[in-house]
C-alpha cells in the first residue's frame, strides 16, 4: 500500500481519497481519514466476514450527528473493479456491492460508509445462509448482565445441540451470538429453528427474556431477536465500526470474556482494537471452518423439547 497526496494504492487498485479531514465523529474528533485507516488495517480480520456477500452501506457523509442513510444499490459512478451482485427482491432487483478486498473496503470508507452491513448468505447461494444469528438487545442501557446471561444460555444450548457458538459485541447495546452453518437449509428453515431455540432460552428465564417484538411490551427484558435470519436481512459483521460516540467496534469475544465485570458492548473502539488484537488471538478465527448441518441439531432439539414437555407452538 502506498499513499501519494489523496491517492491510495491498494492491491493494484487506486482509490481517490476525498475530504480526508472531514470529521465524522464530532464528539471524538475522529475524521474520515482515521476511519479509512482503520478499515485498511483491519482488512485481514474483517474481510472473511464480508467476502462474497451482498452488502448495504450505512453512510454518514456529514458526520454521525447528522442524518445518515442506508444505501443498497450500487451508484453508477463506482469503479468497475468493485464486485457486485444483482439480487431479486420484492418489486424487482437490486445490485449490491460485494466487498472482497481491502481496496473496496477503503473505497466504501471514503464514501463515509461507517458500517458495512452484510447478508447472512453468500452471492452464489443467496437462499442458503451460512450462519444463524441471535441479536440480544437489552431494554435499558443499564441491563447488560441479563444480556450476558442469555448469551451464555444460548451457548450451552447450541453446544448441547451439536452446534458451535460464537459471541461478539454488537458495538451498540447488546451481544450477537452466532452459529456457523453448512449451506444446506434455506432461510425459512433456519429462522424457524432459531425461533425454537430462542423459545427454550426465554422459558428458562421468562422474567428476564422475551421474544416480544413491541418495545412497549418487553418490560425491561432482554429481546432475543431472530429476525436477522431471513432473506435480504443484514447484520453488522465482526470488526465493523458503529455510528455511535467513540466509534465502537463490533468485536469478537472469547466466552470467558462474559465473566469480566468491565465488559461493555461498546467498550472496544477504533482507537484501542489493535491493542486488543496484539494481546488476544481472534476468537472467531476458525468460525468459517466450523459450519454444521441443522439436521442432527433439529432432532436433538425435538428430543429435548419432548423430554421437557415444552409445547412447540406455544406463544411467548
């Protein structure tokens, strides 16, 4: 990589950097140049979670204190070397960016894309996700301990079902628990299975956890959101920056990190994440090698529910 003036050369591509001194995080003085440099440096860690996936851009051209927007369709002026995929959606088709390399990542950061949001499936098999995700969202900002407890319960159950479980901060208010999958089941099957798993977790602690969609009905409980497990839904991937004060990062955790009293969902930022990576191995380094089929897990869950006499279709 070399920089000359406002040109950055990465992997054979040249990216023009515009307005590098533009402040994108006003409360912290973090500029677009700092965001670009972060994504350039983090590329080896984040790209495995981006490659081959349709991407939606969360952009803040005027900084995160001003209105931003989600951009799904690729603008006409994007360079031809940026990969794209055209996907079918209600009402037609949309051409999405596919971020397969560091040059594309830097180009998006220069477009003030603070957070790239990715599909849970890849472009070659859009209907078949390679991960199942549970988004654990607290009802109040001071209720992170119940989120950690729900994540631990999910880990225990998923591993009991023969699935690998990984956890990361959302970079916002909660945690994401993910299980890597073989691409054998479509979104409908995966989402139905995720709901059955979430139902078990909610029944363990109904006063602390809920599947209630309406915020007004959650009554301080942790929301187990399984809605990401659907066609065309997106998620902030591991190591993505979030548009919040401090420029927090959605960072992978070791399960033992949940035992730390000072753990916060927004505690790792673009200013300290590389210090962390120097000290701690990436807990998600083997994520994509651990994909499993849901066939056996589904049978085990049915047996578990039968043993516990848990009605499959009961309302939560």
